[in-house]
């Protein structure tokens, strides 16, 4: 069984490491948040008090952090992964980040003799808990192949995407579609209610009809219909509005760089920004429903 260093034990990293522990691996985890670290330790992760302690002597290091700036902070600098890991250690970067930051990590890894893959994930907290995430992996074929072996306990689908940063490209496009679906689901759900439909009846129809989507089945924003949905817990986050806004912003930036008009994506970004401006960035992104039902302006 492998020794795995892990940085970032939040909503995703926590349950992902629990599945690696269940598979028999030894996982050494580090997070700046004491609460996140305590929860991971309770699930069988060994506490590391620094990046150095997590990564030294590991067979593989995973990182899953909020944004590009956090990933850069964790890899670069005197305290970082590149400074303390052995170049034989395989590096798997699973955050959803901008392509420029991902490329910078690939370049620095290659310059220091490391093998690194970009391996963002899809499937949300439920996918992380159930070990059914989709991983999309960019990088050299041998590194992608070796990463796949470590990823298996956390994933239902592991899909190589091509060279460096192509995993991020796939993730950015996927999440653009996800958040547009979420906004569409919120509009359909509120309109169904106003037209006198029972929420469960409408969900039963849409989930087997052409209105179906992952957002509908996992994040349906009307209380009492889908147990995994944050609306049932006062929008305690499974995916924060801040991170959703970050992701759709990555798509909008990539679209600007490639001269691609994203009229709907840009509009959904404005909806998330309105939630953030009203102080709800830390709440679940499915709170977008409140802009449709009129609870928020
Ligand atoms: P999160 O904020 O819950 O967790 C991130 C963790 O990283 C936090 O615990 C934070 O303390 C830690 N961290 C930040 N900087 C650090 C540093 N310098 N050193 C050590 N720890 C540090 O975020 P999350 O929801 O787990 O998402 C993580 C990534 O996965 C994001 O890029 C997100 O877009 C992506 N993602 C999230 C979901 C989801 O449903 N939540 C799904 C797919 C992908």
C-alpha cells in the first residue's frame, strides 16, 4: 500500500482521503484549517503539521485547494511541495484552477525533475463520499497511467485528456455547463411552483424527461425533494458561491482568450456576483434560487 501526502482537506479533500484510507493506503494530510484537519484525522488520516511533513518520502502527493493562488502557494516557495518532496514522488494537482496557474505548475515541476498531472474532479461532495468522482487527467502518458492506480478508490471514471492542462480545460468547460444547468433548474423549479405543481411531482417528471441534469438530481433547490441538496440545510455549502463564481469566471476568461461568446455563462456569473455582493459567497451556490423566487434582489 502507498504512502500518500495530501494537501487540502476541505469539502472534497476530506471525503476523498477517507476513501484512500479505507482502501488501505497510509495518508498524511495537511490543511491550514484545524477543523478540516481534525475531521480528516477522525476518518483515519495521519496529521501532518506542515507541507514538508505531509510530502517527505511519499509515493504520491495530491493537492485539492480552492484557487490557482492557493495551488501556487502550496507548490512554490521555501515551505512548498517542490522544496520538500522527492523528485521521484508523483504529483497530482486536483484543484479547479486557471490554465495559466496549471501551466506554471507543470513548467516548474518539469524544471525540477518531477512528474505532475492536472487531475481536476467532478461529482461534488456526494461523489467524493461515495468514491464515484470523475477525474480528468492531463499530462505525460506514463504519469497519467501511474496516477490512475492511486485515484481508483476515489473514482467511478478516470479519463485521460491529453497533454499538460487539458484536464483543467475539460473541467472548466464542464462546470460552465453545470452552473448554467443550475440556473436553469432554479428557474424551472420556481416557475413550476408558481404554476401550482407539487415540487416532488415536477421533479419526478423532469428527472425522467428532457429537463434532467446533474444539478436537478443532486442540487434541486426546493426543500424536501433531493436529500443531498443544500436547500434542506439552510444552504450550508456543498459548493460555495465563491467557488462557483471562480469556476464560471475561469470559463469566461478562457472564452475571452479564445474569442468565444458566452452570453449565458456571463449572465450566470452576474447572478453569482449578486449573491456574493449581498454577503452570501460562503453559502451554497444553489442559493441562486433566491434570485428567482424574489427572496433576494
Ligand atoms: P474547500 O474550501 O472546502 O477546501 C479547500 C481546503 O484547502 C480548505 O480546507 C483550506 O483550508 C485548504 N487550504 C487553502 N490554502 C491552503 C494552504 N496554503 N495549505 C493547506 N491548505 C490550504 O474547497 P472544496 O469545495 O473542497 O474545493 C476544492 C477544489 O475542488 C476547488 O478548486 C473546487 O473548485 C474543486 N471542486 C469542488 C467541488 C465541490 O462540490 N465542492 C467539486 C468538484 C471540484
